[in-house]
C-alpha cells in the first residue's frame, strides 16, 4: 500500500499524504514511464498484475476506504518508530491477496452481480455478518405480503402519471420531473454568479478549517488562472500547489510531487473558474432530473437541478439550486480497477458577493476519511499574486 503520513487532524491532506512518498517507498526501482503495469514499477506485486502502475495509488486508497483501515493494517510496521516497510511481505498482505482473488473469482462467474471489497466490509475491517433473525407476528407477515403484492402489481402495470420526455424517455427518472436542459442550467448559474465572473482572474480565500474531530485551524486558498495553492496551518503546515503544469505537496520541510488521482482530488478546490469549465470538461453533460435535497440535517429541503458528466473513470454530479441557480453540491465518483469507487462531496453555502461575484463562505468537503468545514472570513478578488508562489519549493 502507498505510504500514509498521519496528521493530527482529518484535513483533506490525509488523502494526499497517503501517496506523496510513493517514489521513496520503492526507491530500489526507478519511476516507470507511462503505460507500465504495477509489477514493472512497484515491488511485491503478486495479484494486481493487470493493474496499470498509475492506477495502483487509487486502488490503495480504495482498500483503505473499503476496510476503514490505515496502510499499517496490511503492511509490515515497526512498532517502535511507526515506519512502514511497504515492499516487505506480511500476513496482512497475504490476507489481502486472498480477498482480492475471492472478488475476482466471484466477478468472473455468472452470478448476475459484481462485488467489491466494500460489498461485505462496508468500511469495517471485519464484516458485520448477518443479524439474528427476528420472528414476525401474523399481522406483520400480512402487511409485508400486501406491500410485496402491491410492488409487484406496480411493476407490471403501465405508468399512468408520467408523460414521455424527448426521445420517448420518461422525464427525470425515478419518478422525478425532468430538469431543464443543461445549457439553461449553466446559463442560470453564470447569471447567478454575477457579470464580474467573466473578469475573475485571481482569488484568495482565508478562514478557518474545522475537521471531523472539531479541531480548528486557519487555512488559505489562492488561485490565479489555472494555478492553485492551499495551505492549512497544522503543527507542520500542510501545503498543496499546482503551477498550471505540475502539482506538489509539502508537509513541514518535506516536498513531494503530486499527480494522477491525488492531484485531481486536490484540484477539486480550484473551483474559481468552475462555471466556465464544466461544459469544456464534460461535452456530453446531461440534465438528469429535478429533485429535493437538504444540505444539512433538519434544514428546509430545496429544489435542485442535477447535471451529470463523465470523463474516463470520473463521473460528477452537480446540484444547482432551482431558485437561485447557484451550485450547492458537487459529487465526484472515481472508479477503480477493482469494481469499486471513491466518492468525494463538496457542499457550498452562505453565498455573498465578493468583487461582484457570488462566493460561498461555507464549504464542506467529505470523502472516505475526512469531513472538513471551511468557514471563509475574507476574500480578495483580482488582487496581485506572484506566479512564483505557486512553484514547487526547492
């Protein structure tokens, strides 16, 4: 598994720290050119031989998420120092190989379904197993049978309350009304952000990040064009950067490169120009349906229009408030080579005009291991930012 550096907080950098030291872990072998398979780059690969080398980090992320365990759960670890010996064989890795073979065997069979690690584990190292059977009363059995009969009847009955949409398809799906065309939703989004959006060249956001353990720390996010820099003030400041071409990560004095899935995940925060980039990123962007949702438990439900786009292994859904047109949720699902997927969610709220652009002052980021709430206290629009600040430190 890729190396994880444990932090005092659950900030987003945990997801990045899992893999920033990949080249160090396998220093006995040089970095591979694009197109190599995992065994050509990494050591002790006995089962995942058909996984591309550049896909192995996301597979390791998925294992950690599906089992709710850190890298040390499988890899040999020095109890005194906490240092993980990744290339070494271990009992944990032997168990993982057996489990991978189990999944591969089931998925290769004709069982009418595909499984993955999370099918049984669901975020736990030990699957929960079956709950004890509960005896039902006669009335409960009768009620269950009635419900099942009604569901079967509805399944074979033609729909009577849903008119066909374009191309003969029922609108919206799942009984929900169809949403407006994608172009209309995006136009309303741009209009809602404000006319100054087209002139947005740079932005700095400063505030407080609170993690799932209720630890608060200051953060700053700077973006200039495609360049991005995010800093969280932990005891060892955590920094991720992108100079428009290459990404990097810095923890304390340690600097590492950032690429692939880790870079893509980090750059989800670079949403200053998202409104103008969605259509370019997803040319086949589709409007799925209009539905209701709540951003926080107990909040009043709001009507949202949902757009969905897919590019390679990534599928994203964008939730726009039907009334204001503003983007309130972004859900990113990245498929892995093992039939599983990693999901990241970003919620936006408390919009205020900054430099003529509606800007969220509360951003909540959730993934398989973190829950970070960013509360923005100050925003500077189109200020002077030195390109050198986005460059990887020496």
